[in-house]
């Protein structure tokens, strides 16, 4: 069971990335193994071309997209996203305007989401209604599941390649 806590109530919202210069794409996002597989299969590129791995703190196994020209590897010069166009953008990028703000493990997993403070899209576009919220909850749950699976396998000592070569049931 996953509980989601967001720090902002939103009435209307639209991602107007050209106005903010794609602020959300300045920092490469976390990617799950599922997202990596979907991207790799769709674009025909190997994970090492676009994934940055770091294990800079014990037990913290981060997978992010690489940085290119000061922003996410998949950000275009016109601020659009190469992956959005083919519906393969990472799970965390489907949570906008919220950013991933951590997981708290207990009887239930709590996923913390933090709204982009500087986003110019609040009050614009369509209602941030139940359907939009349900969509975010769906991607958030999947993100937590894929991330947790990866961390558990890493903690068992498996390498990235060993985990990547597993037959992941969640992968399209
Ligand atoms: S994958 Fe796309 S939407 Fe996500 S940070 Fe990179 S460029 Fe932006
Ligand atoms: S969510 Fe907001 S801040 Fe992020 S890219 Fe879209 S408009 Fe910009």
C-alpha cells in the first residue's frame, strides 16, 4: 500500500515548458529499470549511453539520466522532450508539476511529492481534477514499485547488468 503526500493543492495547471525554459529538465530525473528498458527499446540505445549511476552513499543506489549541455540528456534545444513525443518519458516526469521528494518506509510506504514552486503553469490549462490526480497516483505507485524492486536487488548484491537482464513483469 502506498500513500502519497503532496505539499500543494492545485486547481488548474498546464506545463508551459517554453515559458520557463523547461525548468524541470535542468536536473536529470531518477529513472527506474523499467523506464530504462522502455527508453532503450524505443530508441535503440544502450543504457550506458544515457544512464548515470551513482552509489555515493551506502545503500543509496541512484540511476538518473545523464546530463548533456547542462540539462537532461533527452531535452531538446527548443525545450521539448525527445521521450514525451513517443510516450516513453520516465515515470517521475509523469508526476509533474510534482517532483519526487523521498520515500518513507513503514507499515505503509509514503511517497512525498513536492510541487515545483517556480512553475508558471499554475492557474493555466485544464482543471487539476480527479482524473489527473488518479493518473499521477498510478505513475507514482509504479515508480515506487520499480524503484523499491531495484533497491532490494541492489542490496542483495546484484549488479546493474544482472538486474537489467531480469525479466521484469512490469515492463511493457
Ligand atoms: S526525460 Fe524529458 S521530461 Fe524528463 S527531465 Fe528529461 S527532458 Fe525533461
Ligand atoms: S512543470 Fe512547470 S516548471 Fe516544470 S517544465 Fe512544466 S511549466 Fe516549467
